[in-house]
DNA sequence: CGTTCGATTGAGGAAGATCAATTAATGTGG
DNA sequence: CCACATTAATTGATCTTCCTCAATCGAACG
C-alpha cells in the first residue's frame, strides 16, 4: 500500500513530540479524523440513542467493580481514570477529553477495572455494548470506530509509559502540558491556553512524581518562559509556543545524554 | 446484575498482587477463559485460516511504520513490543506471551506504532483485519474475542503504568517476576520457574530502571530467598513461593509508607 | 475574617543513576 | 579443544535527582 523507510522518523509514528513539527500533515490528519468521527458520532446518536448524562466535577461515571453494560463517549468535559489496588495505592492511569471513549477495560471482565471521575462539568453518552455489537449488520462503521478508539487508547497508554520511563521530571511535566495542548488542538480548540482542572498532586500522581516536583517543574517552565500563569489562579496555563515546549523536552533529554543519540 | 461494594477489595479488580491470594476463584476464571479462547482460537483457525509463521529470537514480526494489514496471535514464544521516538529514546512497552494478540495499535493509524520482535523461537498467526471484520456475520464470537483481547491489553498497560509509578525499584522487579509467573500460570504452565529471555538492560528498560538496579534487585531477592538462580546462567529464575513474592512487594511498600494505608 | 485547601519554596536525605572495575558466560578462530 | 574476544551480569563508590519534611503564602469558602 505504502512503503516507507522503517525508521524512527517515519510519518506513521506521530509521537507527541514530532507532531508539532510536522504541523501541516498532522493537522490535516486531525481534521480528517475529526470529520470522520463527527459523521460516525452522528450516526451513533441516531442509531443507538445513547443515554446522555450531565456530570459535574467529582461525579463518578462508573466505579471499579460496577457491572459492565455500557461504554461511554465523553461529549464534553474532562474525566480522569483512576485505578486502586487492595494495598491502597491509587493511580491516575488516564485522562479523557471530548470524543474519547471510556470503559474499554470492562469488556474483558465482569466489571470495570477503574473509576471514571469527572473533573469538570460535561456530558457523557452511555452506549450499551450489546446494542453496539448488534448494530454491526446495519452500520459496520460503528464497530470500526470502536476499534479505532480502542487502538488509539492503547497507543496513548504506551506513550504515557514511555514518558514516565524515559523522561526526567521537568521534561515529563513539559511533555504533559504539550500533550494536553495537542489534545485540545486535535479537537479544534486553542492550544495556547490550558485550564488544568486537576491539582498538582493529581498531575504528579499521573506522571509518577510528587506534587512538589510538579510545582517546581512548572515554576521552572515559567522561569524559562515556556509557559506563564494567567492572572488569578495557578491552574490556568498559557503556552505561547508549543514547539518551544517540545524543544524544552529535547533539551532536558540532551542534557542527560550528551546531545546526540 | 451484580452489586458489589465499590471498594478497593472488590473481586472485580484482580490486580496482579491480589490474584495470587484469591487463588481458587482466580484459577477457575482462568480455566474458563482459557477454554473459551481455545474454542474461539480453533474457530478462528478454521474460519480465517491465518498465515502461520515461525520466528526465532531477534526476528521482527512487524516494524513501526509498516502498513497495517494484519493482527497477529502469538501461538508460542515470547515477543517484545518496542517503541522508538525520533529523538532516539527506546522503550519496551509490552511483552507478549502465548495467546496474546499483537498489532492493535495499527488499527487507528496507517501503520503499526511499534516494533514487535521475537525473543524466542515461536509461532505467530497473521490474521487479516478486514477478513476478521467481515467474518462477523457468520461468527460474531470472533469479534467479541478481539474486543476482549484489546480490553485486556488496555488493562495490562494500566497495570504497567501503575507499577512504574507507584513501586520502588526492588518491588518493581519483584512484581515483574510475579506478573510473568502469573502469566505462565494463566496459560497452564508452571509458575515456579521462569526463563527470562531478555537481558537486564531490557528488563530495566521495561520497568524504567537501569540494568544495574535490576541486577541489584535480583540479587537482593535471591539473598532474601524470594527467588534463586538455576545453576548455569542467571536468566533461569526459580520462584519457590509466588505469594511470598507478592508479600515482598507489600513489604517494600509498607516500609515506604508506614505499614498502613 | 478566619479556616481550609492548594501551591510554592527551601533544606536535608534517600533511592536510584552513573561511572568503573571485576567476574561470568558465550562465541570464534586457530 | 583451548586461548581469546565479546557480551552480559555483578558489585562497589560516588553523584544526581527527586522525595520528604517543613514553613510560608495565596485563594477560595463559609
């Protein structure tokens, strides 16, 4: 179909970092994808009539152990996915934005494996999994959309792991902000301003850092003018130049391993 | 369907750690699941006639950027999933055992997002994604099996992230061995002996540690008789008591955060 | 207006990385 | 089959990063 050199720089590997450099191609891809999902979402609404639910910050969409019936699509708002262990460890394992699906981990089990908690007012659509399956005959695209959403989630999770495993604290935070802005951009929103609807502790938890480390990293980023805080409240972050943020990650990496390799 | 207290200790959250404690229920679940997959796998072979391929250690099954056509099922052997970034970082983001599916990350893209490299002789079955989709009318169970495999992968990835984010080095290595043994157990193999077909550097990469830290952790585990090395070669690990390993993880955790909570 | 919660910043300490030396296993060519 | 080269693993010493603990500050809320 499409033979590319199988190298790291292949366009088929749009790592978060590369994405902002290959701006044009990337944006076109995003546009295309958004259009596709917009169509499919409309179809989905018509066909399956999802149960819509308004949520506010703190509302629980589902909890680990709840019986699995439905997948959810986040129509607006922000949701965190939290995993708990019996020994009391708690881990934010994912953040969901508009258009993201929730609850995939329930398919292979009796119930969901994590809690999904809204971090902002928003709307989620509940879609019965069995209804989705049985719609395949009429609308095969619904199922391929599902697959693509699951596939994307797997890719994202791997990037999280990579970030946590390979980046020092500052770069991890910078990369986090970059990813977030990128996510907004992919949804047609402005990428130069983020409202972090989570505490430093939650960010730290997600990134495998303490809240102090997150705070220090943010301060450093502000000092180096990679970001700035919007007046009143330190949860509103301005990012004048996304590419500069990506470069910051690279520099933090270069400092550690001597510029090359 | 099934109303459980939505607490951490819900049976629907079989974290790797809990699993060895809830031995009986867990094993039954595994048996059932293996039986189910065995049936479905047979059906899959009959219906889709997957292309079978023998691989040897080092063989590449697919590479990041390769055009996506097929999903793969690993019939035997061991495969690592490796992600590369343009800046030269390399990360082992997954290990695949018998029965695992490979290549989900390709569904939502033009090509695969990672390399899949065999670490041992084995056999992989290539299944054309379009063929799989179009089989739904005749054999819906094939597609639900696909979903379950993807769902399980998402759950596993989250556990990896959790391990990396919340466990200290020693516990991370112990947990890694525990998970591995558990994986073998779930496939009906003995859980008291593991042949690590990877170097310390690869293990470290997967766990976000240096090879030295992995080596030290293994030495410590051996010193405390949680594991022992089989004569000739330090890649053969005996695990006399899986539960003891899980306890080791707990102790390492308790030491850090004062026994309770 | 005080209380509470979150964020910032500093000082000290600990876990793990880095650097370096040694040993063990594996492979190669004579 | 053995000497040699090569790669992997171990172990120790030192150094860095990040965590922990603590104090202060700011915002939000009742």
